[in-house]
C-alpha cells in the first residue's frame, strides 16, 4: 500500500455520497485533505466527523460551484495557494439533471459540471502534481457512458433531444473516459497516472435536486446497480492507495481494470473533445 502520510489529497464534491465516503476512509492514512463543497453546513459536518475520530487531521475546505467557471478558477487559485504539492486529485463532483438548463456560459449544466468541471480544475492545478515521484488523478465516471454511442458534436448540449436527461448524463460520463485517456498520454512523462472508475449505481443525493430523479426509465436502469457510498468508493480508495504499477489511462470497476466502450478509447475523438473543451472554457492548456 502506498504511504499517504503527509501526502496531499484533493477531492471535489466530498460532502455527499462516494466523495464523502472516500474522504472519511482516506483520512485514516494521515494525508493532508483538501475538499470542495457547495453546502457549507455539510462541509462543516464532514470536518466535525473526521475531527471526532482523527483530531489531528489537516483539512481545508473550499467552496466551488462546478457549474460556474469563475467559481472553478477561484477554487483552483485557492488550492494552488494552500498546496505546495498535490499527490492525489479525485474528480468526483457531479450532477444528474432531468430537465434542461444552461450555465451562465451557455453550456448545458450536466456537461458543464460533469466534464468541464473535471477538465478545467485539473488543468488549473496539475502543475502541482508534475515533477513529483508519483501522483495520481482519479476521475469518477460511470458505466452509463455506454448508453450513448458517441459525443453529439452537432448538439453537445442535447438542447434538441434532452428528454429526461439520461443521454446528456451518459455523454458527460463518456467525456470523462475520453478525457482520462487523453490526459494520461499528455502526462505520461510526468509521473502522473490518470485513471477513471465506475462506482456503481450509488444510492446518494446525486440528482436529488430533480423531483423526477426516480422516474421510471432511470430507476429501471440504475436500480440493479445501487450500492452503498462506502462500496461505491472502493475503486477510488484502491487507486489512491495502491503501490504505483504504472497503469494509466484505464477504466476500473470493482478495483479491477474493466472494458469500456470502443468509442471511449478513440484518441482522435478524445483530441477533438480536448480542443472543444478548451474552446468552451476559453483557455488553451499546454501540458
């Protein structure tokens, strides 16, 4: 097991579900923990719970609204100010939307949070990970990526075909895999591994803002996969703590490398997504 004592772990969206479960488990290994939140009350509750069992823990919490690029940039600036180095970055913050709405930047909310949130935050803090002996980026994706065949380039917002939001959500999770594989290549000479995980259908508050979350189509699809947040966080814990074996650009299910869709491995499409993402955040990144 990799020694995490005094290492720095950054987790986005750690106040609920698998992000919270991962934070509580990883703090046992003695790292410096930095996590993002939207709900201050839930953030304070998490810190109090950790301090109850581990009173000497080093914890920083930072507000971030991943549907707002200005908020992401402000969050990244604070992370870079707090952290001398980042050893593990866990991109976990996510949403499920069953009705269509756009961010201030005019981007469909699901794609903005679930993909562009990962893309922008990672690129803004990754210099804190390069040049170290070994660092890890873990992107929380989903088996739902297989519910769509490809990125819908002609209408990436799914504005004309949003329905109950399943395709938009699935596309955002497919984007996570394309991003993972492309970033792994870009960082291959920097001792940074990049992998993605499927946590299973976890019974959390994800999508809780939607009254229609348990609509029949989504319930039928996800119900067989529901598991506890602790179980859903297992692959995150595994990737964060395992001895470095050089595995990168892979997709993990139940702490094992698993098969993802053929399209998710298409590097030409991954490159296209990278360029599209740079355009949507208004900034180019050279890694």
